[in-house]
C-alpha cells in the first residue's frame, strides 16, 4: 500500500446520523424555553406584597407573641 492510498483511506468521511433539524433551531428552541422560564419566574415577583393588609393584621395580632410556640 502506498502512502497516498493510506492517507486517502484514513480521510474517508463517516456517515453519522444526521440531525432531524438544523443546529440553529436547537439553540432557538433552548432560547425560547429559557425565556418562558424567566417569564414564569418574573410572574412570582412581588407576590408577598399583594396581601399587605392581611400581613399587617397578622403582625398586629401577634406583635407581642413572638416565638410563643417554640
């Protein structure tokens, strides 16, 4: 076997599985998932302050009774 045929034999392309979609779309899908998760996270922003009157009433009722059950 000559050197040229040895080099040509090692440079053959291997037919691996092809991706079902273009690689760009994998990144796009991941970006969309992360943006949707960020929107879900932002939807919980300021949830504790929605019921401020209830929290103040609870604090007023239990003002002098800190750690009573412990």
